[in-house]
C-alpha cells in the first residue's frame, strides 16, 4: 500500500485520504498500555494480568466472535489473538523476551506506545475505547 506520513497520520498517496489505524496497531497499543499500567500499579505483567487489565478497564471493544471460545483450545478468541500479537512485540524488542509469561514492556516499548498513542489521537479506531486513550495520556503524562 503506497502511503506517506504527515505528523503520524497515514494518507493514501493517490487519494489523499487518511488511512485508519489498523487493527494490529490497535492491539499492540492496548498490550503495551496494559503492561505499562501493570508495572505502574506494581502488578506482575503476566499474560493473565495484562489481558485482564485490558478487559477490566474496558479499553477495547470486542466483537461477538472475539468473545467466543476457540475451537482448538479453551481460550477466548481475543485473548489468543492478543497473545499472538505480543509475541511479535517481543520479537521487535518492545516486550522482554526472557520467559514465556513475562509480558514486561521495555524502554523501547514505552517509546513505541507513545508513537501509537499519537496515531490513536488522529485515527479512526474500531477496537480502542476513548477510555484507553485517556488512561494512556494520564499514565504517560501526555
């Protein structure tokens, strides 16, 4: 997709229309925010705690499909999807990759969280709630 960036807004090169923040970026934002939140509250950033924090704080909109149990394991679809995305973040250095259940955000992850936050404030969102954006602004002093 041919795009260019102006102030972290993404635009289609040919139509000049803004491209909404994609679902992968929105999930990554929520994971990073939740890990950062857990650390601030001195909650161990485990898989269960990070995912529970997203749900308990009502930071995400979930579809009916997201709330279904996966057919091949006893886990909600959204939790499995988010866990898979966390692996990509760890591979990129945004989460510590020292152990399987360590979902601790790194300094690089905190910088990426702020970059994603800026995208959130200028994008059309279909997963992230306004509460998540407000909580991120307060947590990161933005």
